[in-house]
């Protein structure tokens, strides 16, 4: 079990002084990356074999949203590998040890050149599975109900990560921006389940669709094809 204390700073929060969902995804990504490095399956190690990690699905449940200056404990551990799928779990605890956020995710390894899934990676250290009583169930595929075009975004240089595509946390910012800031004065996000269908790359135009419900489905299309689908649940403040 990997554990890392993190402090919520001014760049991590919204105008309600609460941790922004995209910032939470960044915290989880940092923890996963640091743990992967520690067990010798990190980014640099995979690059030696011309491979990359990609996330396929992720689900997050937020029981209480931490705020500015809070110190949280982020924990993460791998689950049992399933063929070419690598589960990973996360828990976030407050300074008193109470569980405030739980997340689960599914990852795969792709070939850096072909961008295809590597079914049986060679030369990597074995990944030992662990469990935690607070583990969230693994994410299910999101069903698409989005119909209404609500936004169009063009992927820029600053949104591209070290894998050469739109970072998974940036998808969350696209989703959040489909609502005006005033929406978040009255609503908080209590859950999100996102399925990453295809890579989004620099220069792509992403058309965002929504069903405007609660739970709300948001889909991102590139050239008419779904590249991600998310379902978010909101609570009134």
C-alpha cells in the first residue's frame, strides 16, 4: 500500500475554496505514478520497452470535499491483473483518518509506436495485488445518453502530457467547463464514472454533448466518434 500526504493549495481549489475535481484527478495520478516508480513499473521503466500506461476507466465517489489548506492522505494499490487489464484502487483520508474519497480504475499498457494494447508485456517486474476494506468496486462501462451539443474545444499544446495526448485530468476540465461557474455555487460533484474510449491528441476538435440530467452524461466526440463518456452525479449545497 502506497501512502502520500498532500496539502491542498490555492491552485487546487475553486472559488468555493473546495478541491476542484480535476485537481483531485491530478492528485490520484501523482500517487499512482509515484507508486508505479517505486515498484519498478513506472513511466521511465516502461519507456525502456517502448511502452506506456493508459487509463481505460475511472470511478470516483466523493463523500466529503476537502478544502483549501487541508492535508489529506492519498493511498493507492494495485488489484489482481486481469489478462491485459490492471486495476488500481485509491482512498483519500482526512487528517483525522476518516475516508472522504474512494476511487477505482482500470489501466492498460500500450505500445508507444503502434498505440495498441500490449497483451503480454515482457521484461517488467510482477505487480503484486493488494486489498483495502475501503476499496470501491471496479468501474463499469458508462452508457451513453448524451444528445445535446454543449461545447466545442480544440486541444492545445499546454494540454498534452508526456504520453503525447490529452491528459486524463484535462478531460475532467473539459467536462467541468460545460457548466457556467454559477452552477458550482449551488452544486457539488459527489460521483463520476468516466470511460476513456480513444486517445485525444493535439489539434483535435472535441465536441461535447450532454443529456443535462442528474446523473448527467457527458460525451466527447472527435470527428464523429466517441473518445470519452462520463457520468456525473451532483448534490445541492
